[in-house]
C-alpha cells in the first residue's frame, strides 16, 4: 500500500477530522471537547503524547496515538498505543496493522521497552504479537482487556501486584 504515516503536527489541517473520528468512535459518554483536548496535546513531533495520521495520496485514512496513559485505572503502565482508528472505507486493507507497527517501531526508536494498549475485545491485537496482560476497568465501570508488547527479547512482561501482595495489607500508596 502507498500510505504514509506521520505526526499529525505535520498535517494540522486534519486536526478537526481526527477529533471527529475519535469522538464518533470512542466518545459514547464523552463530549467532543474532551477529544479535542486529547488531539491538541498530541500535536507534537516528539515526546508524549503524540498523535499520528495515515494518509493515502494526501487523503487522511486513519490515526493512532502513543500516550503516557490511556487507562486511568492503570497509570502505572506506560506508554500506550491508543486511539487506533481506521476510516471505514479503508478497513480490511491492513492499515490497522500498519498503524500498530508504526507506533511499535517509533516506541522502539524512542527507547520504550514496553508498550501497552487496552481493548474491549480479544483476538485482534494478539495477531501482531501483543500479549494479554490483565483485565482492567475503563471509567466509569467498563471491563476491558489490557495488552503488553515487549520491545526486545530481554523485556518480559512486568509482574502485576495484587492488593494481597502489597505491604500494609494492600493500601494504595503503601508500597
């Protein structure tokens, strides 16, 4: 395929479209202003958070982000592949896979040993090497699946601590 994936900051003319995509795809209980703030914070060429856009012949066809945190209940994990969206007319052509691979490669070059993502479904991300890590909760009370990707052979998944394994009976912040 002939698509190009680049920082959204290089194509600010697609900011509004990206906001609309994310709001329609993920904003069931959230206002558009929330997604506007997320996209605006990702309009950079380095660092986190960062938003990317996929273009085919100059036409926007998808987006993805690399964020510090995408799941409020798991702020101990970072960074996250987030907000993966492929325009409906481009689904089934491998663009979702290409967006994942782009963020994985970008994360590797940036020195991140681990990447995370969450989804409400299973079976898709595993095909690209993501490993199920744990169940999670998206605000306010939506069950999700958390995935991990090690960026090198020497990077095993982190050990997750349960409340019973924490000192002082598991009180948050007691570690």
